[in-house]
C-alpha cells in the first residue's frame, strides 16, 4: 500500500451532486478539493499565469510556481509534449529515461498541497479511465479510489434543460444513457475495494450516514463538520455554480445573477442546509418524461427515487 497519498476520482454525469460530494470530502482535515481539474490546462493556456487557476484567494500562487502550473497543464492535457513525436512514444521515452515527472501531475499536486487526500470531480468516464491508466497510478505510486455518483435520470434531465434551455430531451437523455454505460464500464474495471457507488438522493437526505460510509471506504475518520462544506474555504479549479451559491449565502454575498436567471429565488431563499432537489416533479412535462423513458428504457429504474 502506497503511503504517498490518495486520489479520489468522482465518476458520473453532471448535475448529480459530484461537486457537493467533492466539497464535503475537501472539508475534511486531510482532504483537498481539486474540483474539475481537467479544466486546468484550458484555464492555464488562456493566461499562462498560476494566479488565474483560481482567482479567489492566493492559494495556488502561494503553493505553485508558474513552472509548476505549466507542468500541470502539460501533464493533464493529454496532448503531445513534443510536437515532433507521437504522444505514446513520447510517454514511453520519458518513462524509460526517468524524465517523466511532467506525466505525474497528481504526484506534483500532493507534494505542493501537503494534504494526503485529493479529490478530483472531473467526473467524465474517459478522463477517469485515462488517469487510472497513467504510470503514477499503474506503478502504485498513488492510491486511486473511484466513487460513482448516480442520480435519478429524470432529475438530471430536468436540471440540464433548466440550465441549458437550447438542449433537447433527446440530446440530454442520450447523453445520460451514454455516460451511464461508459461510467459502469470504468467502474467495473476498478478493484472492488477501491470503488463505491453513492446516490445523490441518499447523500442529500441522509448526509451523515452516507458520508460515514464514504469515509470508512476511504480509510479516514468521519468528521461531522465536513458536512457543512459551505463553512470551509475551498480553492478548487472549477465546479458546480449551485455549490458556490450556497457558500455565497453563508458569507452574506449575493447569489450570482446568472444563477438567479436559471433558478429564480431557489438558492437565495433556501436555508443553509443540504437539500434534496426534486424540482423535476413539478417542472418536467409528461411528454418530456415519456420521451426520456422511450430513449433510456429500463436503465433508469435502479435510480428512480420516490
């Protein structure tokens, strides 16, 4: 067993509570929320400045140099490091010559952040699969855990349609179905003692029991204060705007206008608590529900939450 650190990959589709779980784990005394760190290369390449990775606060520039940020951007990008050499050959040459530090971004993150548990909520199956197959995990330098977050597909559909009104029921339903099948494939490839499924609805209705189970799975002590993630400072790269809205409420800051346009007064009026979002029952028309059912068939039945 490696003692270098644990990387927790949250797997699944957006609008399923991945950021909430990420921030709860990031509120643990041993944890740090990376958020959707898959977006780091894009953010860095726009500015080439470590300070822009997370404009709130100075954490990243206090712990990482611009060279570190460049190395992270290269290591997480999945693109050629040398434009004249195919990526697979470049990686192979760096590995056999021992010059592959740039290919070990999580090792660098652990060394700078100095927390033994890092949480990556980038979510998407291709991303998680690529990370798990990277050398720093294949050779046991780091301990990787996968948590598959699932949610009733009807709620996911409604959430996407509310946030992105230009999307169609067919597009979102097929996206949900494709993501589920790809996620289950990745999940099935992980050793049984390194994978866990968490239901959004269980996390929202019984966060204490759910997070006690998650902490036991990860081999860390449950800390009740981690549930109130909005009280903690976070320096994650990117993530759910809904989670940000709750943290803004706690700090007496206004809910962003963009959130109010999408959700109305939902977040500005809600209590500082974890709340199960079942708005799909009131907002999703029967015709859209029927279309979703026609596309996904019985695949949503295990996730239906009454």
